[in-house]
C-alpha cells in the first residue's frame, strides 16, 4: 500500500500533465486534488486501523538489487504516518493556493507538485538508505522547476541557489551512506543498505563522527539551520505560492525527520558528543531568524526568516536527548506545517492581488479584506506561540527538554519567543492595521475555497494545542523504537 500511494502520486502527475495538454487547462488541478484527497483518506484509514504488534501501520519489502543489498523497504510507523498525512493535506492546500495564480503550463505545474510530494512520501517511509537517497533526489528536481519556471523576478538565482545547496549537501550524505555501507561490510561481511542492519554497524568512533556529520550537514541544510540557511529566504521569496507552501510545510520537515530517523539512531554516541554544538546552532537559529524577520519589509521574507527560527526549536529538542525534547520537535514539525503554510498562502494571495510583497504598500488591508485579516491574525498568533494552539505545545516541550540538557542555551532560545511576538505584531500592524493606503485599490477578499482550507488548518492547530495526546502517543512509540534515549 505504501508503494501504491507513491505510484498513485507519480501516475497522477503524468495524468495531470497530459490532461492539461489534451483535455482542459483546468483539468490538472482537479487531478491533483483527487490524488491528494485519496492519499489523505488512505493515511486516515491506516491510522484508524491501528498499529500492529511491531508498532507499524503498514510495511513493504520488495527485492530490488539484491546483489548490492538494495531493496524496497517501506515502513509506516507513528512518525511516518503523521508526516505522510501532513504531506497529503498540504498538497491540497498547495493546489488551492495556486488555483488562480498559475496561468501558463498548468499541467506541468501540477505534475511537479505531485512528483515533489511523491518524493516526500518516499523520504518519510523508506528504510533502505539507497532508496531513501533516491527519493531525496526525486523531490529536489521538481521543486527546482517550480521555482525556476513559475517564480518571481529573481527566480533563476533563487532556484539555482536552492539546487546547489541541496545537491551539494545531499552528495555529502551520499558519501556518508556509501562509507557506512563499506565499513559495515568490512566488519561483518554483509553488503546491505538496510537501515535496521546498519544500526549496529561496528565502526570506530572517529569514523562515526565524520559519517554522522555527513548526514547532519545534509539534514541541517534542508531544515535549514544557521549557517547553511541562506538559500531559504531567496527560495521562499521567489517561489510561487504553492512552492512556498510545500517548502515551508513539508520540505523543511524532511530535514528534521532525517535527523530523528537517521542521523541520531545510526550514530547515537557521535550524536551525543555533538549534541551541545547542535543545540548551540539551534539557539543561534532561533535568535538570528527572529532578528532577521523583524528587519524585513517583504512579507514573504519575514515569514521565511521566522521559519528558520522555528526550525531552531527542532534542533534544540532533538539534541536534548530526552523524550520531552524529542516529542516537542515532532509536535513543532506538525504545528509549523499548518501555521507557516497558511501564512505563505496569505502572502501569495496578497501578492497576486496587489502585485507587491512590500508591507509598506499594504497599510490598512483589514478594511479591504477583513476575512484575510482575521486569518492572518490567527496564524500570526499561532506562530508566536499562543497557549492553546499547536506551536505553543511543540515549543514548550522542546524548551522543557532542552532545559534539562543546557540551561544557558534554553534561556537564549526563550528570548527568541519574545522576539517572535515582536515581529509577528509588526507584520500585522504594517500589513493590515493603520490608515488604509490610498494607493491600494479595493481588493478581493478570501472566498469560500480559500476560507475552507484556512479553517481546516485553524482546526488542526487548535486540536494539537488543546488535545495533543494522540500525537504524543504516536511519537512516543516511535521514539521508544529508536532506542537512542537514556
């Protein structure tokens, strides 16, 4: 079933491209909507069916290249299921957000969205390291096309920067994978790329550290963390709205997922030795991202830098090496997927209507678009960590876990929450409050289509904030299986 879901997305992408050429220019988006709705329904049914005795909701093993120990190994545990469900839901949001924005090449546009998401589902479920890297590359190229073809004024620069950062860091991970397989083969005589077999690889401590850093750099770049973050503001600013939704809501989470699933369990001792430095990078990301967000005049760049700050909490939680921190990182992944995807959808909607991202030209938009104002206020409040909403639960747990590992770094990161409130209110005041800008003509407010997905994301954040126990239970089972916590 897991491979079937991936193949459905790939086939739907080809169908959407063909439908745009031979049926109707509007047909591709309906193909995408149906594919993502079917994928979301499948994820919900797997969740309702419950996990088996081994803690898995679904698993598949298909021999692929047995001579080199490469197989199709796909597993869906609690963490994977949460991320796959988020992927399918935000796929629907991406399609809705680009409904009226894309004028040319609609079929190829939906093709790239579906193939990005197929690669993401593969990343979240693959437990063969060769297969994992294959899907890691599958999601890179369609994202490059989304930015390079349908992006804004500096799309060529932004797409190439995104490609180079991701590709070079990915090659470091590939070298680390090949070295891990080689050293495991040298010590055991077994040639395999299987994740579970490689967990117990007999490798010297000095080699483990370098291999762990190969994985860490790749995942920290995709997260992204300071200092390998510079591709993100440009990519977000220049990407079409659907691209920004996918980048913020899903692609950044593949980096966080990689840290939790691969970097830490494969190299637990090396990761613990490196933990303080990783937490330092997390705290610096929180403070730097917040400071840079406050200094922006561009709506999308402000939200992009806020994402860097939020991803810093994930680094803090993961490398605190306790259950509270790890659970906080996982909840933050889910909550940030809702809140920041919504803010990028809002930024794209405003840019499509006003043809600008500069907040100085948006004053008093609440008068013209009160529904957009209410939605923006809600998601800004959620993003800055209002109690009762999902972001608060994730960041609170991450900080609580980090406090047990390093008090100074936790205090520094906590300052970032205050900074978040400042730049969040700054965004609202510059864009929606104050006297209406006379240069802004009456603009169209959100309609039923946009409001429907906004309300669903609101409901998701309230559910995670008020009743996070199902997420905590699912993540606890995964964390226990990793076997890396004391």
